[in-house]
């Protein structure tokens, strides 16, 4: 049966979300439906695609201070990254594409109360990283900021350009850090929120990478995903929104977390389809991820610097085996 809001619609529809929530309200800022803790429930309607329980653009507790302005700027960058942080986003992927409802939807990689977990250990980097480091990584990989670099014919940097890539002190990174820290107001530092880490396929259900069939995944994609994403994976208009590209030059690059098959499968499994998340099986989510990650996408030029102290994950299909 074909799903009318298929597999990655939620993860890619929301990049251009505006600042105003469109839900009915009991009182200003209070949704008409019950939240799951501070999060929008995963099973809701298309109307809730534009809901933001915590919205700094309408929060009366924020003033005209520099910090409040940075929080609001970070929110705008989060929900419309290609427009608001254009110098680091050559493609069409927003933070909001993966972290739905400005990071406030259940089982869609929510970021509420996450800021207090940093610094934390990162296996890919092999060290403790800060919140700013993590945001930089998202720019470099998920937003494909490295496409701004000038490369030679051998795939190496042709010249150094310190301003071409984000750093923890870039204004965009600081603004996003301000917004994410604002989302964590009142949370206990060092306590992992219960909603973190839910987008993971159980180990016992993982299919060996060499047993996955991208052709099977393509069949599922054509049956379940094309009404929002199109046969070419580049997205079709859904109201005044357009799903972001799942592959091609405007998509995430091959060093991003979503370029790992099991990571992408976990997002698909628990956040999709938009109106009925969890509708897919573990196996179908993995077949879909194998297909999407078999498609062409930009190359991350610094993959040799990843996983220097930790084993290379078995689902890192774009990395040379070590």
C-alpha cells in the first residue's frame, strides 16, 4: 500500500519552516494537544509540522539583549539553514530536516535538554567534543560545507582558506549553540534525556551490510516515498514546503552520519512515515537506507581523519576498509 506521506517526508519537508506555529491554541504558546513531556508526539498530523512548543520568536521572556537576539537568530538558522547560514550551506539541507519541529519532535532526533551533555566523547573524532564542535561537524557533513573548498584533480585541497569552513567561533555556530542551549533551560547538566538515542535499530535486528539489497530498497522507495520525494529523490512541493534532496549535489555528503546505513535506517524506522512513524519494519528501513546511501552524493574530503582511534563502523560504506 502506498503511503501518502512516505518514508523521509518529515525529515526533509521542514527546512523552510517559518517562525509562527499554525496550531490551534488553548492559550498563546500552548498547543491544543498534549505534549509528550516537552516534545511533540511522534504520531500527529501534517498541521503539527509547523508547531514549535518552544519558539524564541514568540517567547515573551526573551528581550532585546544580545543573548536573546542570538537565540532567535539560531532558531532561524536551524529552521532555514540554507538561507540563514548560506556561506556554509551550498546545498538544500537544513538542521530542521533531520531534527524535526526545530528539534522538538519525539523520535525525530530531538535536541531538547541535550546541550548539558556536552562535552561528550565522540567515536568518530576519538576525543571529547563540545556542543560547538558538534555543530561544526553538522555544517561540514550534513550541510556539506566542504563543497566550498577549492580541490585539485586528486581530491586534495588546492589552497588553504580559513574562512571557507565553520569553526566553533563562527557567528553561525555560536547562534545555533545559543538556541540549543536555550532549548535545555532548566535541564540537569550531565543527565541524558530519556528521548535521546531512540533512533537505533536493535543489534539483533541488524542485517549484514553485504546482505542488504539496494534494489529491494529502491522498490520500497518507489512504493512509499516518491509522492513526496519524487523518483529522482530531489523532492516535490508539499504545500509551501519542499522535501530536501536525499542524494545528489545538494544533499548531505558521504562523511555525514546519515551516510552510515544503520544510522539512516534508525531515522527511517522510528521517525517515518510522517503520519505513522514506526510503520516500517527494521528490515525495510535498512533496505531503504542501503538504497539511499548507494546513490551519488558529495564527497567529504577529510574522511582519512575519521576513526583514527576507534574501529571503523561496519556500516560506513563510503570509507575505505582498514
